[in-house]
C-alpha cells in the first residue's frame, strides 16, 4: 500500500548537501528515505541517525538505509527497502558523490582515482535512476502527483578544474545523464531536473576553505558568500513540489551568480 504522504529518496543523506536536502524536504511535508554508506545507530551526533532526529523533529518519517550506490546489489537493496516501507518513491534525489581523495594535476591523475570517482558520481546514479524509474513507471497511474527525479551535479560540470579532472568529468557525465532521462521519461510525465551547486560550505569543501574564502572575497561569487546546504535543499523542494511542471530537463544553478559572464 502506498504511503499517503509523498516520499523522497535522498542518496548521500548523512551529511553536507544531502543532509540539507533531507531536512528541507521534511519541512515541506515529505517522508524521507535517507541513504548513506555509513550506518551507526549509536551515533546521533553525526551521520544518518543525526539526520533522522532532525527530520523527525519536523514531523516526518525517516528511514535510514545503508548502501553504496556504486555497488549493484546495494542499489537494488536501497530501492527494495524504500518500496517495502512506503510502497513508492515520489522523488529520487541523486545527491551522493565524492571528491578525489587527493587533488592531482590532470597530467598525474591515476586510473584508480578516476575509476573510484566515476563509479560513485556517474555510474551509480545512472543505474539507481534506472531502477527507480522502472518502479515509478510500473505504478504511474497510482500517484496523486506525478513523481520526479533530481540530479545534484555541480558547476564543475562545465567549469574547468585541472587539479580534479575526474570530478569534473563525473559531473559532466551526470549532467548529461539527467538530460537523457528527462527525454526518455517525458512520455510518462516523470520530470527530471538537474541542480548545479556552486561553492557550498560542507565537510567536502572544508579542506579548501581558505582558498575559497579568498576567491569569494576577491569577487568570484557575485553574491559574495558561501552557499549552504539549505540553499540547495530549498531548490530541491521547489522542483519536487511540482512548481516547474512544464520544465522537464531544467538545469537550476545554485551558485550565487557564478554563471554570470562578467568583464
């Protein structure tokens, strides 16, 4: 039986942007399936179970699901568990992703680093979306509001950073993945969107805080501040709410204006 409330599956929900997305969706009335690679019920200070407490404080349900989206069996388990608990997935948010473990010049990038980043950032979301989309199609007539899929890519999908080439390539691949699924799923009225965050303050960007502080102070970001996970979360809510029903394939940049060409 399908849950009466809308249900969002958020990958990489244990921290950073994923955490912000889960909390904002909960505020908007969604129940949440939160996926993460780390699963420690004893830790409610950090990770999935801290997010669970925050989501439940908003009056929403939160189902924590362990899984690595780069692993075939884990992807199947994530979808099966979500459907088993709620009967449906209204919104899939492909957020999980990693940066290179070490930044290296493109002339030194290793095969191992390339394969690791691409398998998590591009291959994993592709096949997770394939699984989720099939479930959505199977039950499309039972939804009160049509489901949708949201990809969290990055401005790195089009901005060059030769010291982390594999990350940029993975986000460019994810960007086109969103476009392809938007095209294919349009006949079912399953809208697909892409959000491109800019410089967002998370534990992933913490090691380069000083670098970006200087760049932001120097004018790199027209709005002259870091972005925050809730900035991305609010954008997800806007898309998931159905306010952009005639805009499948939409690319929404959350970057403080970094997309503006300036002299």
